C-alpha cells in the first residue's frame, strides 16, 4: 500500500499500533472514519486505558450506523474473515445525548484481513 497518497497522514500512520496499522489505513481507504485503535499491546505494556485485544473505532452518522456496520462486515468477509462467536466482532452504538454513532471492530489484526 502506498501510504503517502492515502487518507492517513504518514506521521499518524507511524504512531498506530503495528498490529492494526494497515487495517486502519485500509478502513480509511474504504471510506470509514477511524478515531481510535490498538492491537492490545499497549494494554500489555501497562496502558490501563487501552483494551487487551485488537480494536478499531469508527464514527459515522447515526442514521447510517447499521448500514455501515453491515458494509464493514461484508468488506471483511470479502477479505476472508469469518464471523463467529469466538472470532471477529463488530458492535455498533448510538448515543442520543449527542446524536453520535460508533462502530467498533474487535479481534481483527491487519494480518487477519490479509493487509
């Protein structure tokens, strides 16, 4: 992937956790707006606010949340991921207090999506 021409600036790309770095780039290329991510290593290194598993958070318009979660699932399935009880997980959440929507992709590393 040529990160110089993509939606994630090179300096930000380098700051991403290595295990999800290319996944975040790919998600942005697919039109998703990622806001937070990690591969679980920061939690293992003592960062208490980090989650202990890979995750990428995506924000979207509230009225598009379900469609975007479904689109994400289809795109990942096209890359060979199989969604099952102990595998990758997508959760979508809506907060009426500020009309925000977040989709969280969990337990997927860049290599899982062949990136």
